[in-house]
């Protein structure tokens, strides 16, 4: 029989540089909504970040910047637990247990490893390979039931579900771990690069013109949107006519998402306009929403002590839950407890 688990939300963001519009629309905006109705735990995943080498002094800076980004986007430290992954050792401990539950065949199917490792897989870190097991540990250490993420994390979430299921079966602990539900936007779950509508917007793409960073100035935004790739056709009145036009679809999706409305409604309002006019509207709404966030990030970054204290408080709250759950897990696995 399926047990009713307490609803807990968990998600993570890597501290590998500037947060961008993809992180905001794909994940963090949703984090903010969820904290109004559920217990939420949001983690700056620094253990994940080092699967690709990070300069130590930059890593620390980026961790604090990510916390500033969370708060600037509307996360409230009184409602959500905000902490960094390496401060709670249970993540690494449970990841090891999951390395022993998860299967090599499952790992070999992970498309993100293939993309990130590139053509020379022999040179990728072992950490990058087992990265999804650590993700499962993040989620299940808190017995989280709901995981808000962008579409690019869907396969990792499916793996977390498989790991939870296999652990429960192998250790004859039916219903010990919940099977976590991904929360992915139905309409628009992947913000694409402004330069190439077939690639997702990402921190790692070389050209800064491919993304809107949350700290971009209004001038940057106008320039980037002006330069964003489109095509010579005008805006159609139905989604069907956007087939084969990924860049046009992406800009219209971004606009609709910022307006909290459906793309159909945007098409109704914009049909017939050419993209140069639409881009002015898009820049305006981006400036309205993103620039205040960027300003807040810059202000928060000046108060390093506050950001550090936020992490410390969050870490102590997260540790309490993690320690209790890890004890139960170790008992199930058969490790002696003292
Ligand atoms: P990361 O740091 O790459 O991205 C953080 C969140 O932003 C979303 N995202 C996007 N959404 C839509 N369009 C885009 N272009 C885009 N780019 C990024 C991601 O889907 C993600 O939700 N492995 C994860 C972090 C992680 C995690 C976890 C997430 C570690 N442990 C446990 C959930 C639960 C990652 O690298 O996200």
C-alpha cells in the first residue's frame, strides 16, 4: 500500500557563475511560488559544481552569489531552508550508498553526462559520471516528495525515482523513500539560447549574447534582445505556424512566461507584428522583471556576512532533518549505530 508522505519540496542550483533567465523561468520562479504552500528546501549544490574543476576562490564567491540570487528572486529565509550542499555531510554519505544501488547501465543512459563530457569521456571526472546518484541523494536525504526543475533535469529525476524504488525493494523497506515527483512547467520548460533555438540557454555557452543574466543592465538586455536570432517572417496567429521556427517560438515563450500567460494569448495579441517591434515589448518586460532582481543581487552581495549567516542557519536546519533520516537509512542498510 502506498504511504502518504508529508509533502516536502527539494531543489538545487549549481554555483557555477551568474544565474540566468533559464534558471529563473525554469526553476527559481517556481521555487518562490512553492514556498507559499509547502515545506521547501533549496540547496546551492557545491559538491555538484566541483565535478568540473572550480577555482576555490571563485567557488566561494559563486556560492554566495547564488544565495543572493535566491533571495533577490523572492525566496524567504523564514519560509524556505537555504543552504549549501557541502555543509551537510549526509549528501555525500547517501550518495555513496546510492552508488551501490544505482546500476552502470542506468548511468550510461544519462544524456547530460554525454553532453558535458564531450568527445573525450576518458578525461571526464568520475564525479561527473555518478553526478545523478548525488542528485538522488540530495532529494531523498530529506524524503522530498516534489522537485521543481527545468526540463533538462527530467532524466535525472527519473533516475532518482528508480533509485528510490530499488532501495525500497532491495532492502525490503516498502515505502521508506517516497518516489519523488518532478514539477516541470507544462507549457514552457526549457528556455533556449538567444543565438541558437536548438540549444538550451546555459552558463557554459561561450557567447554572453546567448543568455540574459539576472545581473544584466537594461542596456545589456536591449542589446541582447535586439541581436537575438529570429527569422524574416512576422508573428503568426497559431502555435502550429511556429513549427520549424525555434528562435521565434523561444522569444514568444519567454514573453508569455514573464507575463504569466499562455503563448496562445500572446499570439492573439501580437499576430501580424514583425519581430523588431515585438522585441521592444520583450525588452521592456525583461527590464521590468529582471533589473530589480539584478539590483537586489548587487546590494545583497555587499553584505557577505548576511549571506554567510543565511547559509549557516539553513545548514543547521537542513542538518537536523538529514541526520535523523541518515540514521534510519544506515540502520536499514545494516551499518552498526552507536
Ligand atoms: P543547474 O544548476 O544547471 O540549473 C538549476 C535549475 O535551472 C534549470 N535550468 C533551466 N530551466 C529551463 N531552461 C533552461 N535553459 C535552464 N537552465 C537551467 C535547471 O533545470 C535546474 O532546475 N543538477 C542540477 C542541480 C541539482 C538538483 C539536485 C536539482 C543538484 N541536485 C536535486 C534538483 C534536485 C543542475 O545542474 O541544475
